[in-house]
């Protein structure tokens, strides 16, 4: 009995999966009787389907069944497509085929761009699942087996079909947060200048002269620089700004806190110098205050010099985060950074203790009370700063430090100088020597 294959044109490239499947099905249907004796073919060496079909086309007999002779050159098989007949099953395997090509099957459709194939366990290679590419990887064609990883400076779009360049993140003047902090710093820096002008205009009044007028002027100027220091933290970080921002912050704030400490010590010295037989009268004056300021500043200056000599801050780039590249200042030696902050904390704590002990001195205008409030605000701000600074990264870490600089500076300014400005501008009748030296009463009492 003779069988005829229904496909007259057997020439077929491997890329046309549908027709190849039809070809295989047609061959298997028409030679079912021939291949019924699978053992015969298996014992002959498990010949490939190409060899079997070629023999059939030549009219060779297999179990006394003959097919019509066909031209073997009419079959053009894909070089990597091997089909095996054995043990009553047909295995279709693809090895090293571009884009992991497999014949089209009813249990798998081509994966869309942005997805990759994952073979199902214990199922033929033509059955697979499509899963999205991982973060940072793309597939820009259908039917991909693996996703391509984006370069370090790039990230995937939402569809994961193309790599887009990561954006740079730092606290800039174009960012709303950076603009608001910069404007706050500039406006706040004008307040000490206004207060200084008020003090200079009323420089001979008792309230201004009380507790060392020159140190008050110096403290107002220092507070202006402390507030302006915040502007150095805004903008693209580079090695120069990274070095200058932390050292400027440490030095100006050490001068500021040292001035507050000098004013606190002056309060105590001035009160005890009024006692009969006291030898402290020679210490009353601006020379002692500026000597204290210089000594406290010199120690902080030495810390900064050692820091810059051992491991100075530098500009650092972090490309490991998704979607963005962080440009930030690396502190170099984090130990020296916290040494600088710790020294400021020591100065503030000493000022707080002395001012707290001197808060009840019998003066009508005892500045120690206001210094106590200012140091409580200062210490509270910087104690809150440390955990917030450690737990944030990038522009928000810088914003936390800028906020701490602004809030602590404004706290010192308001707590120390607001009561004096209140008397000078609103209650000038109290700006007298008699009010200053009288026993303590409530300042804002009519």
C-alpha cells in the first residue's frame, strides 16, 4: 500500500513555525503505519526525522510499506532543528538557536517586550511562562529568553523596554526644597543685621550696655555668618565646597557658642565683682570675654585642621540606587566630623549649666535666663539632628543639616536678643539703669 504526503512543496525555512508544524503532523499522519514499528527505527540507530523522511522520499521500504518517491532536495531543514523519533514519541529540541527559538505551541505565546521566558518544569521546551524583567533590565524584542542589564548610569523605563539615563540628585537651587531653604537663610541673615543696627543706634542705652555690648555686636555678626553658611550646602557638591561647608559650619558655630559662653561667664563675674573685697573686678570687661572666645575657637580650629590633614571631605557619587545618581559630600573621616559636633555640644552644655545656675541672680534684667532658653533650644535641635542625619541620604540628608543650622541660629537670635529689642522699641520707658539693677520681676509685666 502506498501513501502520499499531502504537502507538495516541502521546502520550508525554520522561521515559519506554523507551516513546519503542519508538515510534521502531515508526515506523522501519513506514515503512521510505517512508524508503527518504532522498535525497528530505534534499533536502526534512532534516526532523525530528516533521515527517515529522506529514506521515505527515495522509496525505500520500511516494514514492506512503500511511499511515493519525492525529491529529497525539496526539504530544507534549519541546521539547529533536530527532531527525534523514539519510543512512540516525537521530541523537538532546539539547541543554540538565536533568540531561543522554539516551535509555536498552543501552550505558549511569544513574550512581549519587557518580559522574558521561563520554562515550565517537566514540560516540553515549547511551553513556558512570561515574567517581567527585573529592575534595571530590559528586553526590547518579543520572545526574549534573557533580559539585558542596563549600564550603570542608566535605568529602565516603566515598560522595561528601553534604558534611560538616571537623573542626578542633590540639593539644588532649582528644587523647591532648596529654594525654600535658601530663601529662609537669606531672609534670616538680615535679622541679625537689623538687630545690630538697632543696637548701634541705641548703643548708649542701659539695655544695650548691659552684659558686654561689644560681645553682643560680635555675636550678631557671627550669627549672620552662621545663617549664610547654609547656602554653601545648596548646589552641586564638589571637592572645594565639601571641604569648606563643614569647616565653615564648625568654625562659625564654635565662635557663636563661645560668645554665648563668654556672655554667660560675664554675667557671673559681673555679679560676684560687686561683692565687697572681690578680686574679680579686673576680669569685668570685653578683654576677658574675647579671650574666652579665642580659646574656645582655637580648639575647634585645631580639630578642623587635623580633620583636613587626615581625611578631608570630598565629593562622592553613588550609582547603586535605582533611577537616580546621588552626588553628595563624603565626610572623609566620620569620626572627626562627630568630634567637631561633639565639641560644639560640650560648649553648649557648659553654657547651659552656667546660665542655669546664674538664672536667679538678683538683677532686674538677668540675661542668664535668656541664655538658658537659647542653649536648651540649641542642644535640642542638634540632639534631634544626629538620628535624622544618620537615617537619611542624598539631598534630604543635606536638608536636615541645613534645617538644623537655620533653626539653631534663629533660636539663639530670638532667645537672647528679642527681649532686648522689645524693651528698646516697644517699652523704652524700661530702658533705664534703675530698671536694669532692680530686683527680678517679670520682664513683660506692665
